[in-house]
C-alpha cells in the first residue's frame, strides 16, 4: 500500500505550529494563549511522530510522550497562575500584566 | 540496553540531588520547618557537590544514550550544585520574613537543580528536553513563589506568566527544530547528527531550518538578542533567589548543552548558522550594554548585563569551530565558571541587603554604601569590576580567554563588538560603584543590619574564589584544559 | 626578588594604611610616608646591584603555564630610573596630600600606594600578560582617587579617564594576544615572555594593525592627540596628589611602553609608521600648546601643556636613535618633576583660594613671593630653559629627531615658542599685574609653608641636577637603550634579507 | 690663573643664589655689596686672566670643567674657551657690567625690589659670561637663553604695570623666535658635521663644505635668525624699544652694552660659516644697513628719551652688522666695544636725568637742564659726540673702520658705504636733537631741585666718559681670531672720502642745531604739509612693524586659540556618547512590558533568522 510522504506530515505539523504561534500573538485572553501554546507543542509532537514513522524508530514516539507530559505540566502551572491572576485583577486579559517595563 | 548497577555510580550526584528533593518533600509533609528544609537542601547539595568532585578523578562513561557523565559534565555538576547551595543559603535569610509557607521553595530549588544536572550531562535531545523542562517548570514556580504574599513588593505573578508563556513558546520552537533535525537524520543523539549513516543527513531538506529553530530556542533560554526582552521583566519581578538561580545556573546549564550540541553536531559547518550566531552575538552585546546604560533598577541592569555576557560567550562558541580552536572551548568553560561566580556574587550582595518584603534594587539606594557597610560594598565593587573584566578578578581572566579565542579564530569583527560592548559596559558598572562611594544620604533605604551570617560567609567564599581565580587561576586552568578535550 | 619586594611593600603598606584609619585618622599618612621611604631605600639598592646580563634585577617564575605566562619582573637602567621617579613623586604626592586630604584618608593612601604599586609593576613587568595586568591594576585606585576626592565634576572626569584607558587597553590586549598566538604558530607554544616575543617575526599585513593596537594603547596614556582628551578633565578634577601621580608617573607608563614594547616588538611596522607618529607628535605639541594658551582653568592649562610636552617624547621615540631616545627619557623624568610641581602649585592655590579660574587671580607676587618664585622657576623649566632638566630632554630629543625627520622636527621645535607664550602668560595672569581677588578673601592667600618649601626645593634640585649634570641619568639609561637599539637593528637587518 | 676662568660666571651666580635664597631679607648695603661686589670680583679676575693670557702667547685656551652631556657621538662639556674675541667680550661684560651695577646701587636705592633686582642682574652677568666663554654652541645657547630670561625678568621688573609685563613677554617671545631658528641651526650643524664644539665645527665646515654650498647657506641663515633676534635687527627688531620699560640700568647693561650685541658676537664667532656662504654674509650687511637707516629715521621722531636711545642702539648694531657683512670682523667687534662704552654712558646719564625729574621721560617736557644737571650734561655731551663719531672720540675710529671696510668691498661696497654715511648723518641729527632739547632751550615743565647722584652713581659716569673718549685708541687682539680672510692692511682712501665721513655727522649736528637750537628752521613748519605728517606718524610707529606683526601673527593666533578653547577633538568623543545615549533610548522603548509585544519580537527574530539561514 502507498504511504503518505513524510514531508506532508511535516508540512501539516508546521502549519499547526504556525497557527499556535499566531494564536499566541493575537490572543489577549490568557487562557487562549495557553491553548495556543498547547497547539504549538502538539504540533512539534506530531512532527516527531512523522519523523519516527519515516525511520521506523520508537525514539520519536517516546519524545511525543515526553512532550505530552511536558505540555500537561505547562498547563497545570499556567492555570494555577491564571487563577492567581484572576484573583488579583478580576480579568484574564494579559495586557494587565505590564507593570514592569524599561 | 538496560541500566546496570555500575551505571549508578557515575549517576550518584544526580541521584543525591534527586534524593535531596524527595527528602525535602517528605520533610515538608511531616513537619514544616524553614530551617530544617533549608538545612536538608544545603546538606544534600553539599554532598552532591563533593561526590561530583570526587568522581571527577575517575568517572567517564556514557550512562544510557541519554546521559554522558564525563569530567566535563561533572565539573559543571559541581558548579551547579555549589551554586544551588549558595542560593539556598541566600534564600534562607531572604525568605525569612515571608508571610507564607517557605519550605516548598527549597523543594522547587532542588528539582530545578535536578534539571540543571541532567542538562549539563546530556548529549541527547531527549535528556536535553527532560532537563530543560524540569528546570523551567520549577523556575516558573520559584519566580512566582511569593505570589500569595500581600507584602511581596514585586510582581512575581507578572514575571512568572511572561516567563511561562514565552519560554513555553521557545520550548515549542526547540522541539520543532529537533523534530525537523530528527526527521532528516533519524537520530536524537548529538554525536550521531553529524555522522548519521542514514540517508542524506544534515544540510539537506529542513535540517538547516531545524538547526536554526533549535538555535532560536536555545537563544531564547540564554536571552540572546533579539530574544532577550523577557529577561529584565522576569529578573525584576522574581524574588531575588529565583532571579539569581535563573541568571546563573539556568544560563550555565543551557550553555553547556549549547556547547555540546554545537560541537558534536558540527552545526557551525553551515555558513548560515555561523552567520546567525555572529548576528546573535553582536546584537546581544550591543543591546545588552546599551539597555543597561541608563537603567536605574539594579536587577534590570544585571539582567541586561547578563544578555551582554551571553553575547560574549557566544563569540567563543563561534570560535570553537575554528581548526586551531583549542582554547575556545576552555574559554567557554572558564567564562561560564567566572560568570556564575561573579553574577551570583552580585546578586548575593543585593540579596544580603534585601528580603522578600523589601528589595533594595534601585541604584540610588546604594548611595554611600561604601561608608556604611564597607564589607558589602567592597564585595559588590569587586563583583562589578569583575563583570567589567578588570584584573585581579576572575572576570579579567575570563575576558582574557574570550579575547584569546577570538584572536585564534581571527574573528576581528566580533572582537571589535566585544571591545565596544565592554567599553559601554564600564559605564554602568562604574556608575553603581560611584554611587556607593558617594557620601551617605540622610534618608537611605538600606537596612542597618544587613544579611545573615550565612549569606556573609557565602559572600566571603565567592570573593575568595573571585580573587584567587583572578590572581592564580593556574590549577583551574589546568583542570579546564584537560576536561575541555572531552567536548 | 627585590622587585617583588618593592611592589609587595606598597600593596601591604596600602592595606595597613587603610586599616590604620580605624585606630587614628592621622595614622595613614605616616604609614604611607614610611612605606614610600622604605621603597626608595630598596630602589637605591637597585643602583648598587650587580647587573647580570642586561638586567640589574630579575625574577621569572611560572604563573599560568597553560599560556606560557610567567611572573617575570626585571629592571634595567631605564626601568630603574622610572622606578626612582615613581618613588620620588610618590613622596611628593603624599606631601601634597598631607593637609589637603582630611576625610577618609585611610582609603586615600590605600589607593595612592596601590596606584604606585601598579606603576612599579608596569615599569618592571616583562611578561606581556603581567604587564597588561599591572597596566590595568593601576587604573582602578586612580579612578577612586579622582572619583572620591576630586572636584566639582569628578564623576565625569573619572569615568572618562577610566573608559578611555580601558578601551584602548583592550585594543592593546588584542595585540598582545595576536603576538602570543604568532609565537604559538611559529614556535609551537604560547608565550608572553618579552624575550621570546622579540623573536616572533611579525612581518605581514597584520603586523601593522597589531602594532597600531600597542601604539593606541600607549599614546592614550601618554597621551598624544587625538587620544588626549581624557587628560584635561582628569587633571583638573583630580586632587593635587592625584594630578601629581597622573602627570608625573602614569603618563610616563605610556612613554615607557612605546620605548620598551611598541617599537622593539614591531621594528618594521614602526619604521614605516614613524613619519605618522612624528607628525602626530609635532601636531600635538603645537595643537595642545595652542589650546593650553586659551584655557582659563589653571589646572586644565597645565594639563594641556603636559600633552604638548609629551609630544617630544613621541617624537624622540619614533626617531629611534640614541640621542632621541635619551632625550625622550630625560623629558619623561624632567617633565615628571616640572609638571608635578606645577600641579602642586595649582593645587596649593586652589587649596588656599578655592578657585582654579585665572581671571579671578592676579598680582599675587607681593603676597606670596616664595610661591611666585617657585612658580617662575617651574614655568621657566617647562618652557625649556637651558640648565634645567626639560631643556636637556627636549634638546636631545629634537637633536636626534632632526636626523630622522627634518620637517616634523622643525615644526616641533616651533612648539618651544608657544611654550614660552603660555608659560609667561600664566605668570602674568597669576603673579604679575594688579592684585585681584574675586571670589575669595585676601587672608586665605598664604605663602608656601615650610613643608611645601621642602618638597618644592627637592624638585628644584632635581631639575637643576638634571639640567647641569644629566650624565648621571644618561649613563644609567644608556645601556638599556643601546640594547633596544641594537636589537631592532638586528631585526631590521634580518627583515632586509 | 687661567684655570680659574670657571670662577668668572661663578661669582655672579653665587651672588644670585645668595640674593634669591635670602629673599630680600638682607639690608640694602649688604645686597649692594653682594650684587656689585660679585661682578667686581669677576672683573678683577677677568682683568688678571686677560693680562696673563695676553702675555701667555698662545692664541686660545680651553678649560673643561665637567662633561655636560655625552650621548652616543654627541658630546658637549661645561668648558670655557678663551681667545681674543671672548676676552674682549668678557672684559666688556664684567667691566661695564660692574660700573652699571655700581650705578644701579644708587639708582635703585629706594626700590622695594632692591635685592630681587640685583639677583636678576647677577644672573644676567653669569649667563652672559657663559654665552661668550662657552666653547660649544650648546653652552653658548645656555647663556643665550639665560640672558633672554634675565632680560624678560628685568624688563618686567615693575610687574604691577601690565604694560611692562607685555613688553617683557614681547621681548622674550620675539627673541625666542630667533632662538628657535638658532636651535634648528644647531641641529643641522650636528646632523651634518657631527659636533657642536665651535672650533671643531668650524674646521669641519671648512673641510667638508664648499663655498656657497647649500648646507653652509642654510646653517648660516639659521644662525643669523638667532642673531637678528637677540640683536634686534630686521625683521625682529620690534621688541627693543618696548624693552625700555625696564629700569634704566637694565637698558644700559642689557639693551645697550651687552646682550643685544650677542648676535654680533655669534656671527663673529661663527664667521667661518658666513664666509662659506657669501650670499648670506651680504644679506647680513644689507640687514645691517637697512636696519640702521630705518632706526635712524624712527629715532628722529621719538619723544621718549629712552626710546630715542633705544632706536639709536638698534641703528648702531646695524653698523656692526654692516661691518660683519662686509667682512670687517674686528671693526665690528671694535664698534661693539666702543658702543658699549658710549651707549652705557648715555643710558646711565639719561637715567640720572630721569631720576632727577622724578621719572619723567618725555624730552619735550625737559629743557635747559645743563645748569641743573651738570654731570649728566657732560656725560651726554661726550656720549653724543662719541655716538655721532665726532673725530677722535671712540665712535669715530670704530665707525670709520666699518665704513672703510664697506668701501673696500668692490661692487655694492660703495652703496653700503654711502648708506652708512647717510646713517651717520641721521645719527648726528637725532642725537643732538635729543641733546639740545634736553639741555638747552627754555625749560618746558619740570624743574629738578637737584641732580641725584653721589660717588657710586657719578663715578661710573666719569669712568665711562673716559672710555667713550679714549676707547678708540685701544687695539683689540683679534688678529688670531679672524686671521682667516680678513686682510689687515690699512685702508688707503682719498682724503675726500675721509672728509665725507667726518662731515656727514657734523652736518647732521648742524641741521639739528638749526632746528632745535637756533630755531631758524622749525619742525612745526615741516609738519605743515600732510605728507611729512604722514611720514612722521609712520616713522614714529617704527615703520608700522608692530602693526604688521599683530595682524600677521598675534591676532590670528589669538583668534585660533579663542575659537578652539573647548578643544574640538574632545567634542568628537562627545558624539560617541550621544550615539550610545540615542541607542539606549531607542532600545528602552522596545521594553514595553507587554507580553504580546515580546512574543512578537520572538517571532520577528525567528522569521528574520530563518529567512537569513535559508537565504545564505
């Protein structure tokens, strides 16, 4: 059977990745920012899967698992911070976090 | 392959640090006691340091594909653990007045150290990511630590969020880059990237882009321009111990990885990478120094200067690809050591004067320090002069190494940038010194009784190191020479 | 060994002086005085020392083997002369600080002595790394001296001084490293040892730039146009003792560097560069004389004149023949005394009447006849009156330079006329004419006291000695200068082949 | 005895040291004793030495006291060279110097700076002796600068008046210009001939340089520069008239008898060089001639007694230069000597006049003083006669020799002679103009109560009168020195020529008699037409030389100095500072504190780098 060339996978991953990046740039709601980050991480995870598929290794998939845990941890910490932020500012707009500059 | 018992021997330092973290956790679970937890951490780190130093004589083997435990990694394990220990000591007096649980800070610190140790001994993407993220995760926590405390003067929350979001994004870039490289070469181990038997190998397809993405990711973690913007805010917002941890261990560990990666993967074989690195170096040197020029907040000044220093270090990295470049690796190693000592020292002085509810971080606050607290002022002066690269201090020897590396590789342009940057740098370092020697103002934010015995002994130790390594660095030079051959 | 002692004594003495302040604020100056005297005593030992080879004293131990860096100190006649000058002026500086420095005297004398220690190191270090090490070490205490005890604009001045010398110092460091690296390439081992580096063949396109690094480093300290502009600020802002050390000693390190390192290490490039250097010299002689004339701040004026005078040194060095070199050395010594003395006079005036602004002064002669006489003496010396040290220096320098390059020598000689113009102008403004006291009351204008007379007398005797019997100095430096000349001759001969 | 020659400068030097170190604490008699005594002592010694030397027979004597500098092939010692020339000079300096010192003890009697004055005077004598006795050009230069310094100090002796200070500085700087050229000459000589010892240098020059060779011309020109500076000849003569600001004894000693003749001495001393460069020697002659004429005209128009004398000095030195130029070496030195006598006499006499009139110097405010001031009258009479070369006064012989020497020169000689004679004519006019105005006619203003004086002021005057009258009969032992070239045959010229030379000054005297005595001719009438008024103003300002030099040198220098007070080069570094400031501001603006902006910067960097990487 005909397999999909891995470039396609990579291209898909990079599209996803860029989407995430754009999300980080454009969103003001910090929750969405976090989600965009998730997308970025997963995109790179996907890239690893694709690569692993190309070589038929397990390493890439292991890497993917690592990324999952990592992403989970990020979100955990992130959400914790969001709660603190909401407590203090009653908002989730990241622009309130701009007291330090110069 | 499966881990044998023998493999555990070289892993001792890592295991001890991990153990320390676990014990700390248990201790906290059993009974909250600031002193106890701090004590345990210090002890554990001390033991780890000594064991690592002990091992340096013998150990030199690849434990699993992930970790390389050679003298080089052990050397930096020593540096990391020692630094972590010092920071722990500093944190104790700093956190004392915090109106919140203090113990978890040491837990985070311990875990961060695990990450750092893993990083300095990693020569594999997986372990890199593992270590890096362990480090960063706990740093988020450390940065945000006083977030509950009403009295916390700074903006830990803001700092932490900024740091988290950006560094997560950076990690994303890093990972994606790795993925691209992997996709091209089919290996995750640094060593095999260059010599991957499989197919096209490096240089083809996306791999260069992958390399660049990796560089960007690392550049961000090292806060090289133009990825530096987060640095001052995070440094300023974070509590001092976290800041100093981030500034010293965080940078050092990352740099070791960068060094290993660049040298092993032969990345500098590509024009584009060299160009990019040079660009990063020059940009960081200029941006860092210029930004610090008129800055009034001490933490921010140190943040900016750290940007510049990373730029200096990058010069040596670039030089390392040069055929004759025997010295360059040593230069990186020595300068990292020097940098850890001096910037830790600088932060230590500030920390000694500050506490979680009042941070003395405005340059103006230091007016007349020289006449009020000569000892602290002297140490601070020494550290600043060292950062400026003046003789009698380790900073000068470090600069000397960098210049030498640059000359060897005849990177005249970068050297010019280095000279220019250092020239500008003198200004803001001296500005602080000048403030300190001015007469004492009537109203001063300085606390009269500054620092605990612990922090003072740390200062003394660091000053000693600073001067000994500045005047008679020969032994350390010898060690570094021998270990640098392993890279 | 004696050299180590010389430097160590100063370091230790400095620390003691600092510490002793806690016991009694008056103690430091006595300690400092003692230290200097001790050093001078030791230096006289150098004069009797039996020379082995070229060196009167030598110590060479391994320091940083990784780079073949050694702790290599050695003194020949030239260095010894400069050591003596340093010691002597150190004494003078302490004398001038005796009453002027009241608060934080401990730290002051600490800095003073450490500067001197650094200078001694510079004059004796023959391992280029060590040389550079001392070169930088002497700056920091000087920075503190200016920044703490300086006058109204001290921060700016100190900062400028430090940055100028540091940045150009880094250029020199690069040059040193390139040289060491050449040695590695040619002989397979790193070395910073002066004797080894002399053998490095530095021909090639790069040599010029390397030489330039040294040249800039040294001419900044010297200083010569266009790197001089730190000096007027530093001088006018520094406390008297600071100016004395700056003018008397620190500037000489630059000249010494040119003689010892810049030319011998790069004979070819220097030969090619000589016309430019001499042109610069002539230009700074004339230019700074002109600028000096325009100043109203008396210390600034003197500062510019010393730039002008150091031009003769550059001229002499790059003429690179025996008369010229001897002239350069004599100029260094004589100017060391005369400029220091003038700064002490200016400092004395400022200490009395709290102004350096000449328009506020005038007709002081009848009020302060002793000071006036002394001032006339040193101005006369400065304008190169035969029979005084400066004349010997400038005359020999020009005599030698004339062989090397006629046009620039002639130009430089014209500087002597301007020297007369500004020197006499100062005398006219301050001591002649109708008495003026603007911004200070007459009573504060007291004549030189006994202590001051003692050290001015000492310097006068020194200048007259140099002027009437310079042979005792010339003989001392002749040996080393001839060695340098011979060395470069050989290298040039080799290069010709 | 000869080997004590080093004591000659030492006595006055010691005097100077004592007087300086005691800083005016000594009582005036002691000061006078030290000041005059030291010079007297060295005069006695000089006389003895001269006596022994004259009878010794050998034509020169060298005594090295110690080595001054010896660097490589350059060597110069503190060594004294005695021959006929330096002997004459040293006798003049010590002898007339002593007389003037003696006079000064009275003249300066009530001056607060008494001791300071004599210390300077002694230093001057010492330096002057070094100048004439030095056996190498460096030592000569030492003396040369030394006398310049003393002249500066003494012109500005009354320093409270800024004008004196200005005059002093002018004198020093203008002569320094000459000195500089002389210094360069020294460098050239050393570079070419390898020695600065005068005798060796001269012989080396003779052997190595052909007549008219470029080096000879350059060297002699450069030395000439020094000479014209010191001797106030064209084009550097402007300083001397202003130098009269100093006390009158100074004018007598420094600006008439000794220092200003140093240039003549220098040229005579190095005459071999000039003989090697005939063009330059001719230039010397012309300089002398022009100067003496210009100065003569100017002297006609001056109203200040001392300025008249000053210009006459310039003019007389012009004669000496003329003599040198035409190769009448010994004549020039002869005139130097006689001039020393009568000009010192005139100045001292004028000093008495001035002092008696309480520091009045304007001759139009004097008059009819011959009764009141008999001694000065007598001195002036004799001095003026000698100055105008009245037959059988000293000036007559010396000036004659010079003029005859000029005449003996074929070609331009005749013109030079004519010029000289014309000069003598003017000398007659201006000298007796002064004489008549001061001592005859009716008193205009000041009435002196009595003539100041006393033995120590009049004594010198009488002695100088004798000198001025009889010095002409002396014979100077200069053959040995100038045995090159100059022929010592008597000049045989027609009586007509002699008549001319005798007549011209007498006519001049007559003219001034008609103008200022009998009044049958009136200056006012002359001033009637504008042209002469213009001329008068022009001459009075010394041919507008000062005006010219101010515009040419002084003002431009001042202007340059003023516009660049702040040192342009320093400004350039300021630009760097501004640049980094600007950079700082720019970058600080990027630190907005907004997370999204930071993220954007990261992405921006990413894009930049990746695109860069892909492009490369």
